[in-house]
């Protein structure tokens, strides 16, 4: 049984589908769900990176959560309360998602 599910997204249709599946697993397992978005190293924050760009990434992750919640509302018979966390990281996506999972 899993206690914590980590799902990465790039906000694509496939990424959204992965979030929905991860949420279904989290609900079935009564596990915490962490949604992760990784800003690639080329786009990583630096002194020229404005706070509104960081907010934009956070807003996209929160929007993904809202869509996920809507999708799961149709499965109310199975759904219970699950804890959902958000992480935005910079670097290589695979490395950062694995770091969150650890």
C-alpha cells in the first residue's frame, strides 16, 4: 500500500491524465498526493526571472488541481478526503521528481 503518491506534470493533456490517475490511486490507497511541476534549467529562475513568472507556474499548478478535483467529483462514491500538496522546482524534471519522491 502506498502512503504518498507523487505526480509530475508539464500541463499537457498527457500530464493532466497522469494527474487524474495519480489522484485515483491516492484515493484508493488513502495516500497523500503531491503534484510537481519542474521548470527546466533553461527556464529556471534567475535574477531576471520575475515574481509574476513564478506566480504563473503556481497558478497553472493550482488550475491543474482544480481540474483534477472536477474530474474526481464524478467518482464521489470512491472519493474521500486526501491531502494534496504542490511543489514547483527547477532543474532536470526527472531528477527533481525523484528528489520529491525521496
